[in-house]
C-alpha cells in the first residue's frame, strides 16, 4: 500500500473511497470545474476513460472551486452538469481544495510531483492532471492546458497501463 492508497477520499455522492479502490489500475486524477474555459476537456477525459477502461485506466475527477469560483455548484448540480453536458461516466470525488492550508490530503501528496519542466508545487488552474501508475505512485504531471487526448498524455498512459 502506498501513501496515496491510505488517503481517505469521499465520492461526489458522499460515499467513502480511496485510491486503493483502484488497485492494479492506472489513475488519471484531474481537478475539474464546470464554468472554466478548459471545461471542454471533460470530453477528452471521458474519451480516455472509455478508451482505456478495459486496459486498466480510471479517470478520477476532483471538482474544485478555488480558481475564479468556476465550480460553484452543489454535488448534485456538478453530477448533472457532467453527465448531461459531457456524458461523464468516470468517478468524481467531492469538491475539494487543491491549494492552500485546507488542501485535500490527496493533493498535498500529488503536488510533490514535478511537471515536464521539473516544477512541483501548487496547482496552477483547473484541469491539471496527475498520472498515477498501477503501483499507485504518481509518475507524471500535466499542466492545465495540456489536452487529455494529446500525444503526451496518451503516450504516458499507454506506458503505464497494466494490460
């Protein structure tokens, strides 16, 4: 069990969860928002989730309202928006803070991961992505403007898939 597996999480509908629930799977963790210029990335995230589900990838969305108040909705509003606007089927966690003193413990760990330029630390904006290998070690970080279906993200995912 890794440090990431031991962090208690809560799903958008209030159920307890953890990354251990995805044992043996690669996980792409993304802080998401419904009213952001990058919100259309939901479509690419859903495409990845569907394309690689049978090969061992889970996309995990973490709604966050820390960036210009772009995720103001309730859990129910977020779930409805995601399903009706983008057909999202991948799991969503409860709304969380990803920076600051009330940072979710998952993000306290993930933000230690450096991006391609070697920079770790605070989340820059909505739709920052972290790829976690099947052994549940964070292996790559992609900044917000990196499209989910870019060659960079797809190549990284394919390199760590368990099957």
